[in-house]
């Protein structure tokens, strides 16, 4: 692939570090319930995964009714909102705006594929919404990552066939979703976290379009 027709980004942990806010919100909930939750567990099992699937991991071995499960998901979301309400454009990854401008100047479509149902709010807080041709979030599909649905949906929003897309993710579940969608996958983070990406970058700071291209 010399140049893709679209680049589809995950949001949390890629363009901004809201992944830490998600962990802190889940940790608050787990502490409420007297359930241990470590950073390591979060990175291995919750990163890039939807709200219900994340909760199911945390409460495994404990019995809760569906009403209690719904209440806990809503409670976690309240905790998370308390963090992101104070986000500013300063929390965009260093060089992130310049990268998005470079991609768009090259005539490449740009989209978001995030499991978070708060993606629109986060993008607004970061003043990034206008840079994207399509935004797919956790409200758009039934099956979350590692199912390919949200990346396929995002590609549809920008009218690009999936083989002509590059997906950028910081979670292994997201990399599996990208590959299952038939796209090239660029992983952000330590190589040991991922299985089968086409390219691995240690971080997103001050990256350029050429850094995201996959042979």
C-alpha cells in the first residue's frame, strides 16, 4: 500500500491519553465494590474494550443482577465524565493536530473508530471534531472490538473500501478488529502488547504521515 485512501484512528490512548481516565474511573468503581483492579489488568484486559465487556471482566466471579450491572456502567460513566469535563486541547498528543492536517492535505480521509460512547464529547473538548470526515463510536455498532464492525462502519462513513484503509490502535483488541476488517494495522505502544500488526510505533508523539504508511 503506497498511500491509503483513509486512515482510521482509535481515540483513547492514540490521539489523547484518555485511557488513563478510563482506568481511574474503573478503579473507582472497583474500589466501591471491594474488587481489586490493577493497572496491569487494565492494560491487558480493558484497553480498547467496550464498557459492558470491561465490567464483565472486573466483576467476574461475583453475582450481580442486570439492574445492578446497568447501574454500575452508568456510575463508571459518571466518574469518567468528571475527568473529561476538564479536558483541553493541550491534551492532544504532541504533534497530533499537525499530523491530522498533513493527512488531510494529502487528500486522505480521516475517521475515528472508538469503543467509547463519549468520543464526540472528548473530540469537542480537544477541539478536534472538525478534522474528521467520519466518527464511529460505541453507539454505532452492536459488536465491539475485537469484532471488526466499528472499523468497517468507520470506513463506510468515509466511503472507502476497507483494504484501502489503515487503522491505528493502542489496544490488541483493536488491532485484531482492524485486521479482521481487512485493513492494514498500525499499533501504538510496546510490541509485546500486540499480535500481528503490520507496523508498531512506540508512541504517537510528533509523527508524520510517512510514519503511518505500511508497505
